[in-house]
């Protein structure tokens, strides 16, 4: 459910601090440092994430005019992952194990040998496969200090929060009933009342 | 983040569920017409999907008017509260639908009122130009080269407007939730409404504003 077309599904996050002057002038380089680097078969990591152009996961050049719009910072979070189908991996591993045992003239594999074979098979399969790519939009309304991230899934959200902090040095605050109330201006009395809130019970009393 | 702040966020997430419950009840009592100070009155009703839950138990209702049947109210009486609900908003002639989640106030499936570009597009203009003998080729090539950001701005503007309305509703809800009127008036009314008892909407409206209902 992206920012640019169709229906929108997103979670809201807030920038809890005022940004210093020239913040965004210094940000472009930082964003580019955290640009997505596509996964290679030889990479040990099973997954990698980085920034791409919003709406275009293949554009990793991150030109200024695609990121900084009037009052907005727009980015795509691209997550690449090696997804080797389980049955394929198992059958290739069995093949490799059989070949290895035959070559060594043995009947059983040691634990370390098995782990090494797994690595070899994974590497070989990665050369033949393409990693799965997922791209999620992020828009930052700078004036409002509001970031909309177009996913509700826990894992990509965690990746986004880490990458955002690494890039901009900002720990985003996820929206919740309290944070929204806080931004609406809870005074001291309201905060006391908030702390004393008990859930409203609608249920029939149990007999 | 301080422990107190974490507590305020995590231990009071139920407030989001109570917001949905309050909106549901008010939309029924006020016949799908709610109002805020800055927006005036607007259409607001539940549609498509209502999910209620409590601990391991949950009730999912898919219907044109998911809050209208007894099933939804029975779930409330069994102790469940809304976890997410489909909403339609009709404001200033524009219709918007979305699902609002309770715990993080997240928005899902927000369908904005049709954008101007989507209505008009370039086709009618092209057709008019074609009929008047103008050649559009050069213009189209230019459009491909230049990225038009206006749909993004339009979408974000409309999204912010919907959020503004939801925030205004939350502000009104919170004013009640944090006042003694909640336990004295709102919660008992909610229980009666959930039980299917008659609720005098106008008396409720007056009482929640701290006024005595007018005698009829």
C-alpha cells in the first residue's frame, strides 16, 4: 500500500526533537552512505536493507531531487533477502552429503562437516537464484516532524527504525494513544488522570 | 525513554480501543453524524470490518454495517473491545474509507476521495486538443521526462486532512476520557447501549457537554 498510488496503509512516527540548521544539507551524504547495496551470492548475510528512491527500488543513486521535495523527505526502504525454497535446499544438501561421503568412503558426517556442506550448498544455490526484493515507502513531513511508514509489519518497521537512527541520528517515536494525547497538550492534571486510568468494563458481570 | 513514559505508552494502549468503542457508539446514537468544533458535522459510520478482542478471544465481523448486529454487542458484553474497525467518513462532499487500529492508531487501506487528476486525467484534455487539431506528442514526451510530484502532494494533503479529523475526534474523546464524566456518564451509557437498551441520544449529547437536557 504505497505512498504514491492505491490505498494507503501506514504507521505514524514522530521526530521528538527540533532539527538543527543545515540538518538536511548534511543528510544527503548520510542517506547515500546507507543506500541499498544489492546482495551478492558471496555475501554471508542472508538479508540486507538500505535506502532507495521511493517508488523505484532499482534506483539506488538517490538523486537529491527525488528525496527532498518541498517540505518532504521521501525514501524507499529496500530489503533484499535470500529465500531458498526449503525442499530445494534439502534435496541439494542430501546430494552434496552423499557425494561427500562417497568421496571420503564413510557412512556418517560430523557436525562440522555438515555445517560446512550447508554453507557450500547455500552459496551454490544463491548463484543460481535471485534474492527477493521488498520496497516500502517512507515520507517525512519535515514541518510536522511526522514520518509515515507504509507498513504495519513488525520486522520491516524494526529495520526502518534502526536504519533511520543510523542515517539521521534520530530515534523515532511510534504513535500510540499516549503520544497523540501528549502532542495534543496534556497538562499536569491530565497527566495525573492518565496515570490513574483504568480500563472501562462493558462486560456483563460474571455470575 | 524513561520508565514512566514507557508505562504511559504501554500500560494505557487500551485507551485506543476505548476510542474506537466511543466512536462506534456515538456514530450509532447520532445516526452516523458526528461533529468536531473545527470540522462541523460530517458523516461517520462503521463499514466492512470490525475486529474485537480480549486476550485470546476475538470476534471478526465482516458485513456492510459490522457494528449493527447483536454479534458485535455480545462480544462487548463478553469483555472484548474493538481492536480495529472499518470507517467511512463523508466530509464536505468527499468520501473516505479506512480501517483504524486501536493500539497504535495505525491506518490501513485508506482510500482517499478521488483525486482531481484521477477524475480528469489527461485523456479528455488530449481528446479536446486532438479534436482542435493540436499535436500532443511533444508535450507527452516532456511529461515522461519530468516527474510530476503533484499527485504525491495531493495524496499527502488529503491524508493529512483525514488525520486532522481523526485527531480532532481523539481530542474530544480524550477530554471526556480524562474527566469524571467518563465514569459517571459515558461508561454507563456504553453499557446500556451494548445491552441493547434505549439510550436518549439528545440527553446523552447534552450531558456529555455538561448541560442538562432540554425538557421536551
